[in-house]
C-alpha cells in the first residue's frame, strides 16, 4: 500500500509539473474565477492521492484531474447559487465545460490567462506575481521572497487580484495590437521572473522550484510562437537561451561557483547559443529596440569569446549604456560599472559604482557589494574591500557563491592586482 501511495504521489506531482497551469487556465477561462479554478484543481489532486493508490494511475492523468476538477467546480457554483436564474446559469456553465471537452488533447489557454492577469484593471505590481502563481503554481511565500514583500502582504494582493478578475469580468484573450503595450511587458516580466527563480538553483536540487528555468523557457517559446512578430518576445527567449546554454559551466565538478569570465567555453551548449543568436537576429530585423533584446545582446557579446578568445568589454559597456537609458535600474548600473572597469580600469568602474551609493535599494543587494569589493581589491584597498566582501557574504543565500566570495576575501592578504 505504501508503494502504491508513493507511485500515486509521484504521478500527481508529475501531472502538477506538466499540467497545473494548463488546467487552471482551462477552468478559469470558462468561469472567470481563477481562485475557484485553483480550489477545484486542489481538490482534484487530493482525490488523486486518495484514489490512485487503490485503483491505479489512469492512462490520461491530466484528463482525469480535469474531469474531477470540473465536477468540483460545478458543485461549488451550485452551492453558491439559488433560484431559477441561478439554475439556468449553472446549466450554461456545465454545458460549456462539457462541450469544450472531448477526447482530443486539452487546448492550451495559458497565454490567454497570462494576459488576463496582466489586464489594466489589475494593479501593476501584482500582475507578474499573479501570472507566476496561476501558471506555474508558485505559493505566495515563494513569490513574496522574489518580490521583497511579506508573505501575508503578497497573499492579500493575490486574493484581491483574483477577485478583481471575477468581479469585473476581465476577458481571457490575447489583446489586439492597439492595447498590447504594457500588458505584454507584464507577461514578459513574469516569464523572466520564473526563469530567474530556476536559474538561481543551477543544480536543480530545490524540488520546490520545479525546474522553473525550464518552465520559463517553455513559456518563452510559447509566447514567441504565438507572437512571432514581437521583437521583445523573441529577445526574451534569446536571453534565456543564452543563459541556459552556460548552465553546465556555472559550477565545477565539486559544486563550486565559476564566474562567467572563468567558465570553460567547451561546456557551453553551442546549439542553444546558435538558436539564441538566430532569435536575436530575427528580433533585430524588426528595428524596434527593447530591454530584453539589449540584455540578450550583452550575453551574445560574452559568448563571442568561444570564437574570438576574448571579451569585447567596450561593446558590452555600450550595450549597458543603452540599457541604462531604457531601464534605469541599479542592477543595470552595477553591470555597467563592471564593464567600465574591464574596459577602462578599476578606478573608472569604482567611480561609476560610487555614483550609485545614495540608492537605498543597494544596501542589501549582494552584487553591489561584491562588485565594489572586487574593484577595491584591484586597487589595493584591502581594508575597504574586506568590509565590502563581508557585506556581500552576509547577504548571499547560495552556499556556492558564498564560498566563492569567502575565498576572494581570504585572498586579499596575498596582494591585489591593479586596475
């Protein structure tokens, strides 16, 4: 019995990884009730864990889960509604759900759900978190940590947003070009946030993240295939593929962090890089420059080292200049300062970093302190470099990166190279 439970649990978890967002999107598109769809699906997964150990895992787990969730959803509507008009409404909902189901593969409506979550009626700050939860099944606590708010606050925002979708009847559709604008930005941001969560777990050891880098790329491919003329959709997919191509080189065989400049280019995935280059070329042909294309172009400049043997830091600095003009974020400014240091010397890079010193967001941002420490070390200012390394080490959550920073700090006594 215990073995049967383990098999059932593994099958349910696999179905969740592969189908969660697809099932939520299908249910929510027919009722405009995202929270209700999630609740019905949660009931279906609970039923699967109860029944599959006894009856065996069905041939089509996704269809089984959807059938149970559909019944639970109709039952929930029935309990909420009374009267003749309510019965008519219930009948229409049930008929629509039944008519939409057949023996063919379940239609994929995740893109429609993503754009519903990015509707102008939804508060801008919660659009990306809402997409992450509904499409990928993130819990509020995980999303809260990514967006630097408390779990309780994030949970309240997500509940309000789902109520807004239901109460205002937000349509589940891909918007026309005239209204695309900011809603596409929110969708792109959410996909990239999903990828970044998985990217920060390079070994894929945190099962809670459910290989989110792979899922982020899948969503990026979906968006690019459905919107092939959108340069930023192409640019985002290109950016993610460039990053994913270096996954095998980011850690040593012992699990130690390897910075980009020291990575073994033989471990980079040439096929992914070539695909990323092709996507970036298609995006550039549209002659509409955007953030994700520029970030992908930076990655392209880094990967050019596999052919030239060197990194063109002057070109990378120019790309960061353009990025800073489009998206004036401190993250971009820090990367620009590092590029300046490589192109013009550590003193010039440190000067670019000091300009950012008044930005309070940097007080707890590890890359700022790591970059500052490295440049101070290159200039021979070991005492201030040590202080900056201590700040970076204290802020870093990844054990491998923390060890790398500790090693750099320990090496300060051996002398620092000049910029």
